[in-house]
C-alpha cells in the first residue's frame, strides 16, 4: 500500500515524464517541412510550400536556405514572391544532361535562399515559402530536401537529417516531399502546357455543353408548337359553340 510520500513521489515522477514527452513532441512537430498544394505526381509539376516555424522565444528567423536533391535534379524551379524577403536561386551543372519536352537540360537548381529584407519570422509565428517545381522524377517515391534556418542572434539550425525507414524521427529531420502516382494530366498547368488527357476532358465538356444546348432548343421549339396547337384548338372550339 502506498504512503503519502510514495504517492507524492510517483506524481512528481509522472509529471516530469509527461513534461519531457511534451517537450520532445513539441520539438519534433516544429521542424521545417514541405507540402504540395494538391498533389505532387511523379513525372509532373507541382506547387510546394516550405513551412518554417520560429522555435525561439527571444529571436526571429531572418534566413532560410533549402538545398535540392542532387540524385533527382529539378530543372524548373520558380519561386513565388514573398513580401519582405529576397530570393536567390542557385544552379549547378549536371554531370548527366536531362531530356525534357524535347530539350536538353544541362543545369538544375541546387539551392534556393530566402533572406529577410524587412521580413522575418517572429516568436510564435511561421512563414510559408512557395515554389513551382518540375519535372518531378518518375522513379522515386519521395524527395528529400535539406534546410538551414538562421536567426537574428546568429544561431543556425540545420534540418538535414534524412529519415530512416522503420526508424524513429530524427531530432533535426530534413523536409520530405512525398510523391504520388502519375495521373493523366501529370504535367498540370505549371509549365503552361496541357496533356492530351486534359485536352480530351475539355473536348468532352464542350461536347456535353453543346448537346445540352441543342436539347434545350429542341424542347423550347416543341413547347412553342404545343402552345400554338392549343390556341388553334381553343379558337376552333369557340367557333363551333357560336355556330
């Protein structure tokens, strides 16, 4: 049977353990991450957002650097302007050129850097940094990016640890973009082009609209004819009663 002192000790120990778990969970959930707007389909284009939370109570984030995977280079990377932030896109020569839409690509983006010029991520805040990227690889299930977060007190946090399958999440995990199966409209509209699947859908929608319009006109004409027949019948019936 527990005494009062034992109960107190157990309560204190439980409280410490719970606090430790909350601290660990908070640290794991507050890392830099990347998510697509919609889906990131293999072989296609996508708009992705790097979400950067500020983890410090006494400092603001003023610089974010994201390195791109060298094993699956991306030739097209277009940043969306973020008010108060300067954007630099660095490219590197490819050891093996890529073939894309009939063109030979000899360089790809290696790093994108956002530097605060009036902009910053303050304590208790986060910022999203959008990019349009492509062409996504067809032979990979995910892309691993490495991010470096710099605070205005000169502290640097490196989110560069790659996840291990079946293992626990690292303390400083790198952002991971999950890729989905390719779709008919896999290139989307990010590169200003439509696939045959998208064109077929558009033609089908147009044909359906034309059919609906034709049907409506036919029903309208039938209604008019029925109305005329009714009026004619009423006039004839009236003449017979008068006679």
